[in-house]
């Protein structure tokens, strides 16, 4: 009977997480799309391209965090937590919730960054064509797509190596950010450790 209850509870938690992550993805997509589109349209082409690079960089940074969380061990953070090192407890929570954290960082933010970077690239192309109507829109689209894809793939490839070799430091920095949110604004994103056993 208890096994059935645990299974149903687990299934409910998974379904609840799917609903939550869907809502979060929708809200974040609208928010970041609005900001990026406004910035790209408002400023000159150089600033617009910088905005595009920042969007790609955000996707790479979150990809690094997602990989680092799945690769890191929580054991070193227990000693840090007993010494009351800021961010240590939050780091343990990140690692124990690695499935959720990696899903959010790699999938949600990664996909949003990819979609928004594509939209920002399209907006830049329209501006270029507006000022230089003789330039082929098709050629520009192909070049822009190639630039965005190259930056994203190369950045994530480099980031993966960084994440695997520096997972402890990266997770601790993420934990420090969560610690800052909690201490400054009273926001606690990860409240539970899900009762999971320590990961070595």
C-alpha cells in the first residue's frame, strides 16, 4: 500500500514540476523576448549585436551550471556547511536537486536563449536590410544563423570542459548566489533536499 502511495506521490510531483516548468518557461520567454526585441530595435547595430552576444552567453553560462551540478559531489560542501561557509548549504541543495536544476539550466534557459537569439538575429537582419536594401536578406539570414549556431555550439563545448573540471567552484558560486537571494530578499528557491542520499 505504501509503495503505491509513494508511486502516486512521485507521479504527482513529476506532473506538478512539468506544470511549473511550463509556466516558468512561458513567462521567461515573453519577458526576455520583450526586453531583447526592445533593446535590438532601440539601439544601433553594434549595441544590438552586443545584446545578441549577451543572450548567447547567458545560454552558455546556464549550460555550464547545469553540467557542473550533475558532475559535482556534495561531500566537500558538508564540511564547508559545518564551518558555516556562506553558500555551502545552498550548494548541497543544488546537487541534491541536480535533475531539476539541470533541466532548468540546460533545457529551459538553454532553449529560451536559443529562441531569443534567433529572434534577435532576425531583428538585426531587418535593420541591416532597412539601411542597406541592396543586400540580400537570404544571404544575411544564412550568415546570421551560422554565426549564432557557431557561437552557441563552440561556447557550450568549451563550457562543458570548464564545468567538468571546475564543478566544485561553479556549484559553490551558484550556491553563493542563492545564499545572497535568501539573505538579501528572503527568497529561497530550493527549500527541500528531496530526502536523497548524499552523492559522492
